[in-house]
C-alpha cells in the first residue's frame, strides 16, 4: 500500500517520506539480526584492512552493513548488519529519527556523520543532525548527536519540510539541500553552514543560503574546490561553482537575505550539467562518484542508474528495469533507486525506496524497500545483489572505511 506521504508521482520522486510520524517500521530484515540475500558482488574485503561500512536510513532508523568474506554470493551471504540508531517511535526515551543522504567525515581526529534528523517535528523543526560516530566494524558502531542544523524553509507547508542532501567541503563547511514543495514549483534550498558546529537549535550555527529556487533538491556531490553537483528531480543535475561564502555576513560573501529574512548569497553560479529525461534519467535523485572518474546518477521513477563523465556526457546505463516491466502493486524487480554511494573497493550501493502504484496513488510500498549492491568488471556491471529487504522507505546512504 502506498504511503500517505506520496500524493503523486512527482511527489514520490522528490520526497524521502521521512515525516516524524513515520518512525515505526515492520521491516522483515531488521539489522539487529544478521540477514542477507544472494547476488553477485565484489570482494568483501579487498582493501587489505577493514571492510567498507555502508550506512542507510530506513524506517527512521540508522542501519549499517558490510559485506562478508569471499566473493559474489558468498560475500552477501555472510554480510553483517547492525542497527546503530533506533527511531523515536520504537525508543521514545532515547531514539532519534534518521533519514536522507548520509555524509561521513573527519573533524578534530574524530569520525563524524551528518544526516537528516527530524525527531518530534514540527517542534523542534526538521534539520540535519551531526553525530560523532564511534567504532570500526559493523556490530561495534555507536553514534552520539553533538549538533543540529536547522534553517528556515521556503515551502508552503514549512511545518514538515523534507531535508535530504549533504556534503562536507575540505575546510569543514557543510552543504545541505531541502526538497521544497514536492509536486510543483522551485523552492528547494541549497545552504552552506559554517563551523564550529556546537549548537543544537536554530540560530546557534551560522549559515548562508546559496539557492532558494531548486525544483526538488536531492543529493549533493562535491567535485572540486568550491565546486559541486546537486540533483534536482524536476530540473536535472546542476553544477555549482564559487566563490562560496565563508560566513553569514556581506563581508564574508553572503550579501543578501531571502524571503524568510535569513542570509542569502547572490554570486553562486548555477548551470545545468545534465538535462532530465534523456537516457532514462527522468527524475535525478542520487549522486555518487564513479571510480574511473565522473559520477553515477539515479532516477527513482524510471528505475535507472546512469554513469556520466565529469562534464555531464552520458557514458552508459548501469541499471535499468527489464524491458517491458512496469511499476504496479510491486516495484520493479531491480528496484527504484534513490540514494547512491560508492564504497572504497568500487562497489556501487543503492537505496531502493520500493516505489509502487496502487489505488492510493504512487509512493513507497509497505516495507517494499531494499538495499542493493552492484560490482563492476571493468565497465561491465553485475546484476544487483540484495543485501537487505523488507525495509521502510530507505532513502539515503553513506559509507566509510576504517
């Protein structure tokens, strides 16, 4: 059954369905238990050290996965999993509602993580939580929230914004996107935040808005100094370039204010790198770096993942549904990819949000989501392997290798 958060096809494609009242999950693959499914993947540990860890938000929980020993089916069959953060609905005393893209970075010798956090929204409002992430292996991970980024929002229903994208620049500045109105219009936001990140409420942490007219802002991918990409479901893949503000005042490059009265920069350059529609990329959503250079991009509604050169030139289709297959009461057999991440051994993981179409409309089905992984032999992509299934709107991914 399609979830109530999806009011139509475009809405589903833009939204992560991460409202604060969606914290419970009846997912059959609870990462509290070690479970997996078959497929073909790369080595579980070809780094000569620790295995890559992949993080996923689903059902407002944070789950972690790593492939096991061996290759192919054996690596998936022995995959490890852990619930790192439990949702507020399942743990009212200490739970936290997690969603959206996940970014892991180093700061002050500590491993940190930023991701969507909307526990109790609209009071407090949704935003992005910053967490200290401890542990090096799945089964030993823990996360402690140390800050929250909360901006003002542009969309009409500002009580329930959809936070999504994140990225961290080399100097510690953080980029975020929120989706804005999910069916039409262009009022998603791109924001840059300035360290130190030591506050928990709106107003404690300085920020400057770089763009308040993004038509369905989703993932962010940093491509160079002062340069990055943003996927916009109704606009394509945008390329942004600086100079970027270094603070929230005119002297720092943040020279204006937006309609909500908050700092806004007007000098950030935006251009369309990839138009939506061509080569099956109907609704750009996920972004991840390709090991050979360039990037991957996903499209939920068409079930496609494409590879592109750095200048936006189409390279090849990595994933597409079988010919003639359509979404109905069940998703595509290959899934509906939203979030993407490339691990340190070159595997491409995707969060399949489990899109279905039924009498209630278009949206993630009842625990129809999966997390899957694709490996490559040169340019040849393996069939996707299901690492976790029975998930509730898995939308974003992140990764690190100890």
